[in-house]
């Protein structure tokens, strides 16, 4: 693996902390992270946060830095996981844990049954083709009012979602898109 790049945590108690981004991954841009945390600003304090395809861990570590009560970082690549572990130790945030899992197929094996998250961020590699399976696998882990943010290549369009989730917002940030999903609101009788 080639040399890692540096990223900065953009807000919260660890603002300005420099962490490494593995050369093998495309890190979420600072612009997109800022936009995400602006959207979720009122929901971060005390939330349970899941960061999938965590890479450097920048998104999850920043969520913890900004007040998330619990953060789980999930990464499947062993080499990337080593850098993620170093970044987690450097940030020294007791609320952050990490798991190794290939996604989406190993999610159910690695997360305990009954586990629920308020906010979920997923940044699969460009070219990922299992968005529907990923969203379907995530839905049981989402709290009733929870939300999933999915980063994707903008030119590929908005990822399709299962009937149990609805896209509520999609924005472009350079080459990346960020689409938010929630459970659909039930119509009143």
C-alpha cells in the first residue's frame, strides 16, 4: 500500500486533529463532511452513530468529537483497518469502537441483534453496486426516527432504496452525491 494522506477533523472537541487517510481509499471530502454535520447538527448530541466503509474514520471520529454518545466504525479491508485503529487511538475518544466486516453481507453477523442507531453514514467505494442490499441490511438497525446518509458518485444517480426506506434529500458535492434516507411517514387514516 502506498503512503497515507492527512485529513483534519473539522469540528468539536478534536477539531484540527490530523489523522491519516489510507492511500487505498477515497476519503469523504471536508466539504461533504461539513455539509453532513450541518444537516445533522441538531441530532448529533447524545446520538448513536454508525460509520460504514469507515476508511480513515474521519466521519465517525468527527461525529464523536461533535457529541455522539456512541460511534461504531465498520471497515472490511485489513490494511485500512490498521490505519483506522491508529486514528482511533490518536483521537482518544472512549465512545468510539470499531468492527471488521465485509459489507453488506457480514453486517448482520457483526452487529448484535437489537442494536439500533440514530444516524448512519455509509461511503462505499465508487463502483459499488449493492446499494439496495446495503440499505435493506441497515433498515433493521435504524431507530424509528433514524436517518441514513449514503455517499455515492453523483453521475451514477440516486441509489435505489427498498420500500422500507425513502430518499428525502439528495445533494451534489463535486463528484460526490449525498442522499439521505428515512423510513416513510405513514399516512393518517
